[in-house]
C-alpha cells in the first residue's frame, strides 16, 4: 500500500488529533468515520508535499483508515498505536450546516498522548501544530531541531481550559490560524481587524482568521490579504474544512524554498480550494477521491472568480 | 447649495425610501438622522455619476438633509414633499452590530407614495429600484422610456407581504440584489449557490447576493464573481451599507457606456469600498465627508488585498 518507502524525508510534520467521528446532518448520520485534525490536515497537505503525521490511535483503529492515509502518501511513522480505544467524537449539525453541537467526546488514548517523534521527523523544516492540547503541541515543538516555519491552530476548548500553554504556543509560531469566533474569545475583541492586530502582538509574523464559508483573512505587518471561500454547490459535511485549509496551506509552504507574503497568499488559495472539496463529502472521502489535477482545475476557476 | 443646475441630465434614477432613522448601538443612540435606501444609494452613486432621487418626505423633513444630499450633487427634482410627516424608522443593534431589531416603523407619507417622475428622469438609461414596496418600484419602472439597465433590491418584508409583485419586479430587471438571509427566504434554498441559481431562473441576467461584512457574490450565466468586503477597523453603524454598496455599483455602471461582466466586477469593488466608508459613521455622515480620491485610495489598497 505504500506509495513511497518509509525512509523518505518529510518536509512537513503535522501533529493533531486522529480518531473516529460520528457526524449527524439533516440528511444522514455517518458513524465511526475517519476524522481528527491531523487526518484532514495531512490528507490536504499531501497534494503538495509528503507530510509526516504525529498522532495516536488505539488498537481498534481500522486498518483501512491507515491504508487510506497511506494511499495519499502520508508518512505514518509518527502514528503511535497505544493500548486502549481510539479517540471518538460525535456531533450533530443544524440544518444550515453552520452551527453544530458536540454530542460526546471520548479522549481515550489521546488523554495520555506524549508524542516521541521519529528521528527522521526531527529535521523537518516545517511544522504544523494542528488542533490538539497546547501541551502536546509544545512537546512536539521542543523535539524539532531544524525548523524554518511553524504554524499552529487551536480550538475554543484550549482557549478556555489551557490558556497559558496556548499563549506559549502562539509566542513561538510564525503563523497562527484561528477561526473567527475563537479569535473573538481569545482576544476579547468583537471585531476581527482589532482581534487580528491583538494576535499579531502575541508573537506570530502571520495571523490567519478562518471564517468558514466566508473565506479567510491574513494579517501581517505587510497588511491584509482577503481570500474568499470557493462557493461549492452542495455542502454535505463541513467537519475538517479548517484543518484541510491549514494542511493544504502548509503543504504549499513546505514545498517552497523560502516563505514570502506572495507565497502565503498563493497557499491560502490552495487552502480554500482543498477545503472546498473536503466539505463536499463526509470524513476524508472527497480528499481521498480527488487528484492534484482536480485541485488545479478548481484553482484556475477560482482565480477567475476573484480576479479584480 | 446646488453644485450643478437642476436641468442637468441624470444618467441614473434611484427610487427608494427616505426618512428619519433613530439608531441605537451599544455605544450610543442617534435620533432622527437622515436614512432610507434612496438616501444611501444616491449619496454612494454620486461619487460616480449624477443620480436623480425619487422619494417622498413630509413637511417636517429638515432642510439641512436636503442640502446634504445636494452637496453630493444628488438631483432632487424627483423628491416629493407631501403633506404629513416623514417616514420614520427606529432600530437597536446587538453589540456585535450584526443582528438588529426594528423597534418601530411609521410609514407616514410613504404609505401613499405614488411617484410621478420628472420628465427629465424618464429618459435616464439606468434605473435602480432600491428597497421600497414592489408596487412603487413597478410604478417607477413603467414611467421609464429609454432604459438600458435596471437593477432592484428588496427586503424581507416584501418577500413575506407582496411576493407576487416582487416576482414581477425580478422578472423585469437586469440585476437583482438581495442579502443572504433574504435570498434563502425568497427561494427556500438553504445554500447560496442553489439560491442564486434559482433567482437567475426568475429572469435577471445578474444576481448579486450581499453578505454584509463577508462581501458579495455575483452570479450570471458567465459564472461567479466573489468580492470580499473591505475590512474596516471600526464599524459604528452598519445601517445603509447594502444600499450604499448597490448605489455605488449602479453609479459605476451608469457612468460607463456598455455593461459587461468585467464592468460589473469593477463596480462591485467600488460598491464594497463605498459601503466600507458608510459603516464607519452613523447615517450618511462619512459618505458626506469623503471625496472620490478617498474612495480611489482605498480601492488601490483593496486591490492589493485581494490580488491572487
């Protein structure tokens, strides 16, 4: 099943949650499907670079999901298999597919996750700390020894529960990604422009505020970049769109030599496109079904939509 | 106070509501300030063409508001002064300045408004039916005799109360503008892409869905154009932003010879810029304070933000 030998170098390391999601929409319920921030982010990044996944699953993690990630050339040397059950999360979406309610969360093996990176990962120039406990993000960060670019994402839980550790993460990253509601919660600013300015002061060179179907905004000392979302005909499941956006973005950055504002702008476009495929199906189904050429075709279309 | 003699030809006629607004935000309450769809739309259009305003006010309408509109070179030959009180509307915004509650509406002279256009207006090539009762929009439309481009906007009230008349308007316009929530209400489609497709089938060549701070989307048989909103630092009062967006857009179209997709795209950019100034102050205050050069400066900045 391996597309490349496992001794290939990884240019991007991604740590985050991986587990089994049960997702209910007004159309249907899908049980125990592959989910988690690192799954979406790695699958999305894999169109642009070979990402190394850092995560933990239990003994019950289905072989077919491992194979699915390998089929996208995701390096799984950093995927630990621990005694116990895999992380599980269940949610129900409102009919508009915007609001969702978390029905249950069982951390299981994720509760004691203390990642030890494979040696081959430690020299990766690029690191993405996808959504997971800030303490885990810091543990991964401390093991890297040749970093040129670090990005981090988070979620509302960590803003409430482990704010000091989260702030420590934010201080050490080049790019911090956060969604609009979380940006408001973290900074106490009602409006996004002041919220982003506040976040820039916490350390990162770049801040991206993700607005779901409304696109994203990049803030840096060089100014603002506005990127709309690609308008898909039918959203089936928005889960993982933000992780896929960030994963593809980091994939584009990791592939490139040096990181400039123009490159970040280009990477945001690919992030938006990859996220737009993600929401067209449940779980990683669409990401596993498309090819790079599909992304490029949609990117051409997208550029025509936003040319000014 | 007149910047030009009143016999100048108008290239754009705009009909809509005009009245006195009382607006409450978490910061303050502003009483009896100039408002109404046609006020915002004409002030915004006036940066690009000389618009002719069609509306009605009562005998209590302050002279200074008439002078304010004239100072922006808005042609007021179509502004009727009727016996009775001016239309009044009052609202309170949530602290996030997104949701608002209408506290009171007094139609007053607007209740019996049956516009008779000045002869000089009837040959205008361009018409914008800003938000007002569809019956009034149709009455204005029927008096125009050299139209090359007609656009219309609406609001939730007319979707609920006078749907057949509204559909009749939509059938006869080249461009229909509507906000996202209203597009869902009118079409019954939860998602904006199918909603826009539904609206295109009702007759217009172009449909623009306005998403407030999230920008706008243009749909036509040629495809989709995505335009973000300009990210302002501080929103003081979002009232009239959609009217100003549409007014500026129509102003750009009216000034040009023939209307192409490329021109509509450019007009959307100016609509977004003009709307961004509008929300930075209450009522038309900012629109009355800026000059075309301010719009152009922000347009240059905006283009850098969205270049892909």
